[in-house]
C-alpha cells in the first residue's frame, strides 16, 4: 500500500479525519506560543527556516531603532528642481543648450528622441532656507518647510531605471522586473507582526491621482509565501472587499466554517507539505480577525477638529492623500509594521509649473501634518517615515520652453528623497548634485543603499534576510547595497 492510499484509508471515517487534523492544529498553536510577534515559528512550518545566516528572523540581528515604517511614495517622479534641490546657477543658463559634455553623462528616455534642442530651464518657483538646518525648500511646500528640522533630506539618490514601471519596481522590490517581493513583504516575512489582528503590510492608494498606471506588483509578495503580500485598504464604505459576512450568516457560523476549512487544509498540508496551504489558513484567519479590527482601525469619526486642521480639510474625504495619511497614523498606533501610501500624478513631461503645484497642494499639508501628529504622540521616535518617488527629472526642458511653461523628462542620475523619525539624523541635508542637478557629485545613495539603510533601522542586516528560491538565495538588495551610516542618529 503506497503512502497516499494509506493516508486516505486512515481518513475514511469522520473520527479518523478529526484525529489526523488535530495534529495540524497543534502545530499552529505551538507556532503561536513559540513566536507570537514574529514570522519565525510560522515559517518553520513552511520549511523556510534558513541556515542560521539568512531566512526568517527570531527577533532582529541587532537592536532596532524603528518598529514600523510609513512610506509616502510619490509615484511619477517628482522634480527635484522644483522641490528640494535648489540650483540658482540655472538662472544663468536658462534657455541655453545643455553642454553636450554634461548631457552625455546620462541616458535620455525615448520620449525626447526626436527633440532637436535641449534648453536648460530654471525652476519657476522660489526657494528659501528654513529651520536650523538651513535646508532649501520650494515655495510650493510651505507646510513641509515648517517641519524641515525633523527631516533628513537626501539629495543624492540615484537609480538605474529610466521608465516608470521598472523604476517603481526597482525602488520597491530591488529589481526592475516584476516578481520579486516588495519591501513590506520582506519585513512581514522577516519580522512578522506586532498586531495579530491586523495585516503586517497595508497599502493605500490616493483617489484622483494622475494617469500614470501603478501595478499591484509593487506591493506583491513575489516568491515569498502569499500571506506576506500587501493588503490594500480601499476608499469607500468597505476598505477591504468581501470582509463582511453575507446576509443571514452569523459570526459563529463563519467561525465554525473556518474551523472546518482549517481541518481540511491541515489534512492536505500533512499529505502534500505545500507551504501555500499554510498561507491559505493564515489568510482565512486574518480575514476573520479583520472583520472586527479593520472597522475600528479606519473609523475616524472620533478624530477631533484640531487633527483635521493639522492634516487639512481633505482628510475628511475618503480616499484622498490627506485621509490616507491620517489612516496611516491610526495604523501606526496599532503597530502595523509597514504602511505604504501611493500618490500618483507627479509625471510632468509638459505643463510642469501648474501640474506640480497641484500635486503639492494636495499633499504638502497632510505630509507635514503626519510628521507633527506622530511627533506629538511620541510615535516619531520609533516610526520611520519615507517620502520620495522612483526617479528625478531633467534640468533641460522637454518640449517647448516658454516664459510660463515647460516640462521635464525622466532622469535616473539624481533625485531627492527624505526620511524622518526613528534612527535618522533630523535637520540634515545629505549629498550634493552638480550645478545642473544632473549628476551626483558628493555622497551618492544608490537605491540599494537606501533599502539596506531602511532594513538596518529596523534591526535587520540586509545581507542576512534571504529566501531560497529556484536554487538561489535572494534578498531585497540583490548582491548590492551599503548602509548609509552618515545619516544614522
């Protein structure tokens, strides 16, 4: 008699089935007791325990400065020249051709292949210095300017991708190609959750963003077990679809159904050892917990008026960037590990002056309000906040340059991001670009360096958080990346 026939014969009776299934329940209960706040014991059941040098973590590699991350991703590529990288020398070059010796140092996208002239263009907006740090900030960010001493502004970011989809994938997953796990998925896999009733990794997209598409691959689990993927909270009455019980189905009915399904799934796992079966069990249980935890987490009805004054009136409207920033603070209070906000619309190939001003009006107050709100609650001390897009913009004009209008093409050679909060030096401006904001000339920070630094702040050695897939051990930073120690507090 082969093993499969023996297994099926054993479960011919209901009593035998329940006896066999109960072993699976014991495994899950044991994993919960061994590591209730990490992904370690859970992934031991999945066979991904690693070899001591990588894999899932039992705790952290060293003391963490950050307990959670709020990543404010500005999709489309905000122009560094209109936001934080002040270049007064461009006024002298305004309207003149970019020197070939400079232009030749970076590749251009195919969107300017037919363009015969490349006039340099200064920003139409004024800059001033703010705070004790003396950081230069554009006039389109008056609220962010007020919190500049809480920020570590990195002006020397560099990426390798020149088109949106590969560039978003690169900064979010460490690879330009889809199929790799996102940052939030890596953290869920490595560290697990500090709140067993909410997902480890929550994603929110702003309504009314630009036309630039955004793929869900940016928050996917890749080759990690599927329960590590980002859970999207949507705008509207039901933030998570199909979470509520159907009409006529009571909570105790749902509980009994899930218990029976778990018995079946555990029995299948005992036979086939397919890790995705355990992921399905985890997802069913999380959905059940979320029926009560999510409505409370997203209920802003008791937020006082002074909070809406802080974030802006848009925070009262479902699905706006401001509303999502307020939700991010609430989720941070509930110890969600990774909270990802996506705001589209920063892709200004033409009509940049008006387009970027609208983007700033929709995001500036809420971004600064989030920093202030976290700080006044003592949450900024152990929450890392990140702001930035996938690449920068060219210093030459794309399309026709007029007195009031111009555009800027994609530019991977340099762009600006900022970080704030746990473990990062506040009031710091790091890195420098040349007089055209075309190349990094001091303290370059590659995307993999940024990722390594983010993991470091969460207590993770980026070289040791790995997952074996198709015979190779993968990590977020691939085979690259260095921690930017200069910006660490």
